[in-house]
């Protein structure tokens, strides 16, 4: 990463130059594509983004704006310092919890896993739920993000029925890609898991081949039938 630091007061001495700069980098388009809340720190979507906060970080990749801090993701604010400290330490910074749109049964399953992560495996620490990840125009939401006993992230997709396993496998692989790019960590360092009330035998083999931990958990008494070793 090439990093430069500039004095905003010298670079953008008045509101007109600030507004022109924010228009040039298309901050409005970024906020809409990434579902990132910027209105409290950079202005508003309705009136336009026209002023700069005391400190901010812009991250570009091949001249494309890919991250802006401070911002609001889900229900929480992400500060420039939070982002920089985690990137410098080689740790993920995306674990802020949002408010999901899941159905009642899905929510019950998610809540059970949040309350007792040992259903998946022992030694897990919950980092967030309905965690937003994005890259380009793609946005995804990870049901649960844990850190395992070795400090590796574990992304978990929760499904209610076995016939959703096709979707679960595709989603968790896509979410790993977005999570890896956004946090600038290798995909090999990210573990994957799928929890469902019933995992068909064919998908048990598929998950094992792909290195995806699979766990069966019922809405009644929970139990784990098996998991892939990563």
C-alpha cells in the first residue's frame, strides 16, 4: 500500500474546494454502492457532500475509491484509527454488527449460535453478526463472524432448510472473497462454516472437499453431527 498524508486545510482551504473534491471522487456514488453511511461526517445525500471532517482516510485501488473512513456500517461507526490499527496489525477490521432481514426461524438459529458458539466448536469468540462486506458494486452480509482459538476468522452462513445448501455454499465462498479483499488478508487464513438444521449427505462431502466446517443444529435440542477439519 502506498500511503500519503496531506494537510486538508492547505489542500482544500474553503468549502468550495472541499465540495469540488468530494464531487470529483464521487462520494455520493460510493455511499450508495457500498451502503456506507457518510452523511453525518461529510454532509448529506440530499444536500450533497460538501465538507471534510477533521480526520479522514480515503483508500483507492487502481484509481477506484474502495473505502472511506469515518463511515457508518450496520449500526456502528468505523473511525480512521480503527481501520488503520487493524490493517497495520494484519487483523480484519470488518466485524461490526448490523441488523439482519432474516425470518423468525433463521433468527432463532443465529441467536442460538451467538449464545453458545461451542455448538460449532470450542474456543470461538463472536466478533459480529450480519457483518457487511463489499468490493466494487458487490455487497454481502455474513451471518456470523467468529475468531477461533488460533486467532483465525471463521465466517459462518446459517440456513434453515437443507434445500438451501446450494445457496449456502455459493454465499460463503463469495463472502470469503469479499472479506479477504476488504481486509487485505489471504483467503487461506479465513475459515468457513455452514450451520443448518439438516445437511444432506452430498453436501457433507462437498463441504469436506472445500474445507468448509458443517454443523447441524436444530431449533430444539442442538447437536453437531460433523465438521470438516481445516
